[in-house]
């Protein structure tokens, strides 16, 4: 193999990988990505960017909700509480 054929093969590989990552990103953006399994124990309910370094995340895990502050040099558990059960109509 010559250096030019290796370069062409590397370029083609990079192009295919870039296309695959772009397609996956686009599918997530428009909602075509497969949802997480229903048996998942951890779910991110909401997330809010506070500033460029800090984020507040609300997580549901096994019947509890957890509010976390992430970033800024340390992660802090802000609060936990049980998930309110849905009343049957």
C-alpha cells in the first residue's frame, strides 16, 4: 500500500464515521431515536443550565426524585423526595 491509498482509506473512514455521528445526532433531535427501556431504573426528568459551568438536574430513581447541582468544581445533592403516586381516575 502506498501513502496515498492509506490517506484515501483514512479519509473515507473519517467521512463514514462523521456521517454516522451526524445521523445519530439528527435522529435524537427530531425524536426518532429509540426511547429508553421501560425497565430503566434511572430517568432524567429535567435539566437546567445555571451558568456555563453549573447545571441543576432532576432525576427519578426507584420511586424517589433527586435534585442535584452538578459542575463548578463539586457536585451537590440538593434534595430528595418520594415520587407522588398517580391517582386513578
